[in-house]
């Protein structure tokens, strides 16, 4: 399994792809498969970790040196893969990794998961190489962003419900709503501020400021910080557990076609319903009346909060756990691996 050079597996804070890869690798190892994870120094788990990127590279993410560091990492990763006898390679590194894999003509089949949003140009590239790489999407909404791509399957991302401390008694909830997301106009923190103001409830924002969103933070968010809006730049561990579990609702007022949104699942397994804009994968993840509510605008978000009491919080936890657990994710990927290995075997026989 190839991840990225930017964060260890599992990450200590930010690093959603690396956390997903950890849950998948761990579940596959528990099933008796031998799993190797190629990534950054500091990675660890109940599987083999192969560290080929130093921790110091993390500071170069988003700088001029990002591309050469990423290129060197992928060159080393696929050189290593070519010298070892793996049954299948699972790449999580993005388009550059897919390009390297498609160009290397490995005998080992390569499965690649796309974790971000996709443009028309991305789709043209993926359609050109989908006969060499087994492509997996993380939602139907992500698939819909591009045309003419031969996707092998949709496999939802997962969390480990055991990592959370759900609160399912409404009387034990605190009087605040939470948004757990990087600070960015596309995430819509300014919408969350407006919704909380209209509801008269405290808003907790948790997430780092995007490199390209500093002006947005200074203009749209910082002036509102104080008694009614608080901001936590990075939450981990017990602090994150408690923030998620004690909130009355998670706001997810996205302003783009988000391909997944793992924070929604984290809230649901914590016993906290999600109130989301009906965009991107939110319409697939949120089940109205079961794990939250969907809305088309600010008025809809405000109205949805009034219906939070209709949701059975224990059922919310159970439903999210059964849809987005490591077992379900591993089932999906294992089926893709088996098909990829079978196709590779038959090609060799021809």
C-alpha cells in the first residue's frame, strides 16, 4: 500500500488519507493478509511499514519543493515494488502515483483510490489509463464529476467506531454545534457562523486554516471569534472525542461538490447528527431522519436544527458504524484486489 510522503500512518493529527489507509491495512492484516505500507518515517501498525520519506518533508507540503519531493517518493516506492513479490499494489497518492504506475508496466496489478475532487482534465487522464489501473472512487458523487472513466467500484471511507466515545443521551449533550473541517470558503465556515447566530447557539470551529484561505479566515471568521464562536486549530485524541460527542449537531455547510467528508461519519459514530448541505457526497452519507438532515440553503439548515430531537441517537451510531466501518471498507477493497489479481493471471496465460 502506497500512501504519501507528507504524514505518517496513522497520522498524529491532520491526515485523513493516511488514517483511512491505517484502518484498511489493519483490517486486512487481521484477516490474515500480509500488508506492507510505504510512507513516511514514524508510520507504525500491526503490519510492515516501509519508511522512505523523512518527517522533515512535511514542512515542504504546499511549497515549491512539494512536486520534486513527491516525485522522488513515488520513484522510490515503485522501484521498491518492482523488486519485491507483491500480489497487488494499492496506491493512495493521487494522479502522479497513477501516472508512475501506468508508465512502469509492472507485472503486479495496481489498484488506485482517488481521494479528491476531479476535473474534466483529470477525467481525460483517468480514461486514458483505466485499462492499466484498477480505479476506485470514494463516492458516486465523485464518479459523477468525470465522464467515460472505467471505475471498478465505489468503496466508502471508514472510521473505527472504537476510537470514539459516543453520547446518545440528549440530556448529556452541551449547547453547541460543531464544524470539524479545514478553514476554507469551500467548507463554508461563514455559513456555519450565520446558522449559529440565527439559532442562538454556540459554534465551535475545529480545523487548520488552508494555506490559500488566510484572507478568508481574517475577513469572514476571525471577527466573529469570542463568546459565541470559538476556534480550535487542531484537535486530536480525547479533546476531539469529547467535542464530537457532546455537540448537539455537526454542521456541514459545504460550498462545493465534496467527494466524501469523513468528519460527517466521525460525528455520526459519536452520536451527533449531521446537518449538511445537499451537495457532493453528503447526500449519500447522511440518511435524513436517521443520521441527520440535508438542506439546500441557510434557511434549510436552520429549520433542520429544529428537527434534531427526532433522531434516535443510538440508531444514528449503529447505522453509521455498519455503513462506514473498517470491515465494510475492507470487504469492498478485497473484492477489487481479487478481481485485479484474477485479470492479471488470465492476461499472463494468454
